[in-house]
């Protein structure tokens, strides 16, 4: 950690989201636990709608309508809440709290993604037994149909891995239990059950799907089978071809911190939107993954790594002073480019997901040259961006660090990084989709207007004073 207090992430504010439930059940079956919680939550929401149904969540300005609907409060998303100062909280728990409280692998220090999924789905910190049972269940559900594996192997090797991932998820849709149940006329109160089954099956298969894409695209095409004695993150690491305890820990951390980031981001909102049409989890997640593949969303981590490695080369692959580095950053800005990995649509402090990765690097790869450069960038860039004056948030986000960890362990195929992001993000969006169906959320259909409507509606009216900092909160 640097000495400057301005670079520290503080957690002194009260939690912005109350924890929905306390751990009250010892059942190791997640579906059983959800069946216990769903009636309680439905009753709670019924009461909320009766009491507050006509209350306003907020307003939407013309600038917000043209500006990507930033900060417009218009949807309910149970798994997480993003605070501009504190960052993301999973069901009320901060990233450091999740790292502390969630169960670990034997001898491990990072949370198991299975525990994160249990937390996102139930609002409860699971026991070790509950996590172990979920890990075993995913292993038991992990088999990918041979024809899907064969399909992946026919794809062009120059196809972007995210395109391959989308094709594979859509292919798996032939196994959708929700699609069959809906066709058979299942009662809407039971929608969540087949949504749960689809979500569990899909999550269980994603490591094998991702690893098959990796092996086909970059290696010899050899498929490494799931080891049912390993956890979900360790299996992914092994199936990618890495047998390294530290890399397995890296995967567990990566797959935990990328799971969810509120419901308004592109991948989460797209999954929710498509799912609201009662598209099954396979179709919904595939749509979300197409959003994640965009350069302004999941592909950002690739851009950060490329910029950082290019900078490393420009600096002669050697350590330089902060002044020399600051000049290089100014050169980037003066050329009309942005410094990737800094700033966020909502956050106004250092992303706690960045800090979790930084702390992992400090522990496991403190002398890595690229990590040293990233640490120096962390010290220099916020000051340059503040002086530049065009960035509301000069602090690093999650993308500013993930590529460094993966590169250190030998995963250098940067086009594949977003696939790992997608595997993780499935945990968040599918836990939310289960609740969408459990709570009977309707099809999403916001009202749109035209520029001509805006001109006519506000003609002759005096605009209120502009909020400091613009439309964003």
C-alpha cells in the first residue's frame, strides 16, 4: 500500500444495503432453501407495494435519457447494490467482508465462488457444508453433451472466444427445462423451479465450455475432464491446463469479485431484460454475454492490459521515475486517448475489486515487473487525471488489475479474458433471474420518447438549475 491516504479504500460508512436474511437453515440443498425463502420474500414485496407502491424512486432528466440512463432508478435487483463511495456489496456484504466470511477451499484464503452464489441467491453466508454440497452438485451436473463439444471444435480458431461462448450457450439451450415446462403449461408460480434447474446446469457446465473453447482456440484441443473432487474454480484452472495452487486461488478470487455489479450494467440488464420475456436462462445469458463482449464493458480488461504492456515497452522494460511515467500518461491523454482502467460510471473511489486483486498480487507476486508498473500507475495516474480535469473519477476500476494476475500465471491469451469474466458474471445474473421468476416480475417495457416529443413538451418551459456534476449521482 502506498502511504498516501488518498489511495486507500475506506469502509467507515454504514452499509448501503441491509442484509436480507440471517443464516437460519442448515439444509445443504440450495433449492430447498430457496423454496423456504421465496414465500417470505413475496409477502415482503406485497407489503412494500401496498405501503410504497405510489412513491417515486426518482426522476429522469432529458440529459439522462440521452446519456445512457445513468443513475435512473427504475429496476429491482436483489443480489447486489453499488454505492459510489463504497463500491459493490453482495447482499449487504462488502468485498473484504466476503473474503473474510465466505468459506474457503482446504488450505485456501480466497472465497469459493460456490459460496458467493449461495450468498447472492439467498442473502445468507453459507456454511462450509452448504458450499461443499453445492460444489459437488455442480460437479455432478457438469457434463457437456458431446455434440456441443464437437460443435465448439468446428469453430474457426480465429473466432473471438466470446463469440464461441455465445454459440455454445445457445447450443446448450436444447436442454432447457424451463422451455419444456413452459411448453407443457406449467403454472407461473412454478416458473422459478425450472429456471433454477437451467441455471444450475448452465453454471455447472460453463467451466468445461470455457476450457474447451480455450483448448480448441489456443492449444491442441485436448479436453480435460472435470475432477469431481475439486471445487468449481479449481476445476476451471485445471481444465485450462494449469496445475498451480496459487493460480487456483487466483481463479477463486477472480470468479468471486466479477460475479455481480448491480443490475444496470449491460450484461446484467440484458440478461434481465431478455429473461423478462420468459426466454429461458440459456437464451437470456447468451444475450447478456453478447453485451459483455462489447469494448465498453467486458472487453475493457483486454484494452487495459494492452495499454499497460505497450507502456512497459515504451519505457524500455525498465523501472522509471514517477515523473517519467507521468509524462507518458500525459502523452496518452494529449494524443486524444483515454487511460483505460480508470474511472467508472458510478464509483467515485478506488474499486474494492481492484484492491482485492492488488492485495493478492502483493502477497503472491510482489516482484513481478508488470505488477510493479501497475502499482506505480496506481500512484501516478489519479494525480494526472485530477490535474487533467476531465474525469469525475480518477481512480482505478476492476479492469485495471485483472490482466496482470492472469499474465503472471501464464494465461497470456488476452482475448480469452472476457470469457472468464462471463463465467463469473453468470453467477450474479442467473441468481437474479431465478428471483425474477420467483417474484413474478413482468416483461420489461419502459416508455420511450422522440427528440421531437421532448422539444414540444418542454417548449417555453424554464429548466431548473443544473445539479452540480451533471445528471449522475
